[in-house]
């Protein structure tokens, strides 16, 4: 089933795609908040994100009647995507718990520079002036956020920064494999379901191997994990997947900045992240760099 066919079966097709993209970005910006409020281990929160997300996606698949038979041949590729996404979530959720959702999300969005590097050095795409400006801006911005206090930061905080950068690496690999999976013309929701199930399998296996716990400690934790699955894994990404191809490059780049921007703001508002003037300057420079990277990649794609 193509994207166009799926859109016919949803009311999303009647709504302004830029609005849908904005709602999706805002929805996903709360991911780090749900992870922090869940009060479970990083791997456990990542598992329940895709586990609950799979349940909600399965219900949608039943309603839209997307065919599993047509998608069955793509199970190996979906499984590989799930492995990469499991590594991405593993690193990102660890980073959230160590440095907070704001910085972890900013670091994860550095994937745009990794994708740009792959495009230029491996795929031999031509690079733009935007990329030449974006990379040093991102480095300067990151320095203003964490570099000035790096000597005084403890080992856990530094580890969280490394986890965040590893998130960018695994996320960029996941995006490339997911793009290949989408090109097979499977239904969008079926693709999301298969990848979510594969991701849940790998994260669940890791929990069993390491002796971690599947236990959900209370109602607040359950509601947070359910929100993570429904809003982040299912609803938010579905809106972005449906609307992104219909949104022009400039608008999409600006709208997608809502996610890292709001994630940082939620961190400051909800969890009292200490942030000075230079830190805010670093955030602004980093966001500008991410936007330039997004625009450059989309212009070449």
C-alpha cells in the first residue's frame, strides 16, 4: 500500500500537512519528559515505549486493514531497522537519565551532520555552503552548552554526553535503513508496527540477559510509559511520516526544530535544569546549525 492509499483512509489527508508536522514535532518533544517521569531503568523505558506503541499501532492496522501478507517479505529488513532503533533508544534513554531530556535530544539531532557526512563522503553527493556553516556552528553551540563546564562535570554526566552522540550515530543509521524499507511500498503503519515489534524484541532480550526488570513501579510510571508509547512511538511519528513528504523544505526544517527546542525548554521548566546565558546562546547556535543541516540534506535529496 502506498502513502497515497493510506492517506485516503485517514482523516489526516484533509488537514494542512504543516499543521500535522507541527503537532507531531510538539508531541514527540515530550518523549524525554515521559522517560524521566517513568522512574524505571533506561532500557525498560525504551522497551515499553515500543511495546505499548506496537499495541496501539496494531489497533490502527486492524482499522486501516493494511495487509501483512504484502509486507511479509520485508521482515528481515524491518528486523534490521528494529535492531538499529533499539540501539538508538538504548543510548538516548541512557543519555536522558544522565544529562536530562533537553541536552540528550539536542545531541541526538546531531544525526543530520552524520547523514550529511555519509551523503558527501560515501554517496558522493555534492555538499552545500549551508553544511560548511552548520558544522562549526554546531560545535561552537555544543561547547557553550557543555564545554565550558566540562572539567567540572562528573563521570556520569560525561557518559551521558557520549551516549547522546552515540544516539546520533545509531539514529542516522536507522533513518537510512528505514528509508530503504519505506521504498518497498509497504504501508506506513505496517512498517512502523514491524519495526516497533522488532525493537521490542531486542530490548526485551537485553533486559532478560542483563537481569534488568520489566516491573512498572506505580500508576505514574504506567501512565508515563503508556504516553510514551501512544504519543511518541505511535501518534507523533505517524503524523510526521504522513505529513513530511507534503511539506516544503524550508517549512519542514523550521517545524522539525520544535522537537529539540521544546525538549530543552521542558527540561528547564519541569526539571529545573540550570541554564545560563551562554548555555542559551549555545542552544540557539545548535538549533540554527541543525536547521541548516536539515535544509541542506533535504535540498540534496
